[in-house]
C-alpha cells in the first residue's frame, strides 16, 4: 500500500496590509460618524442661539424704532383727544335749523338771543297777527324734540293789531353736539 504523506495544510496568512486597511476603514467610519454627530450638534446649538438672539433683537428694537413707535403713540393720543373734543363740541348754529323748522308761517321774529355755557336757552321776540297763530306757534315749538321747555314770558299788543310776544326756550344739549 501506498502511504500518503499528509500534507500540511497551508494556512493563508492575511497580509498585514489587508489587516491595516480593514482596521483603518473601521476607524475611518467611526471617526466620520463621530464628526458628523459633532457637526450636527454644533449646527443645532448655533441655530438655537441665533434664534434666541433674533428674539432678543425683535423685542428690543433699535433706538430709531423705539422713537418711531413713541412718536406714533403720541400722534394717536393727539388724534384721540381731537376726536373727543369734536364729539363733545357744541355747534350753536344748529339752533337756526331747529328754530327755522318750528316757526309758524305767520310769525315774524324780531329778536333772537342765545345763552350758552350750560344753560342753553334762547330768548326770541316776535310779532304775530292773532292769538290763534301764537298758540299754534307754541304748540309747534313744544312738539320739537330739540326744545325741552317753552315759556311765554310776555304778550303785548302792538301797532296795527299786531301782537308782540317774548318766549324763552330751553334747548336739549344733545341737539347742539356735532355728530
């Protein structure tokens, strides 16, 4: 029989270059991952600090913006004051419309006197041909919503059968305020 001499198995030796290349690539992957994580963390940190700085800047504003804002509020206050004044402004000339709409066609006014400053009264003097027209005049004035009180203070007979009268009228304040 033939004896076979067992061959030694030849182990292939990994070359040192391949081992170094493998470990270098593993190290490179780990370092790359670590650097990517570090860079990502720094970017996020910087973005957060940038946002906080932008918020602080927007809250603070520049000196010019503050002055402008203050100037706008000053103008707004002035406008509000003018609006308040105009809403409460009395216009005595509106009395002419009230009296004109309430005068009887046969009544002739000869004198007109206005007292303001909280009293808001009108004294009128006029002439009328008969007492019926005078009574109708009083009813017309009393029916006007802008006149709160009508007081006939004197009645005299004048020349050529004319009746001279004097009335005091109290005016509602709301009728004088400009709308």
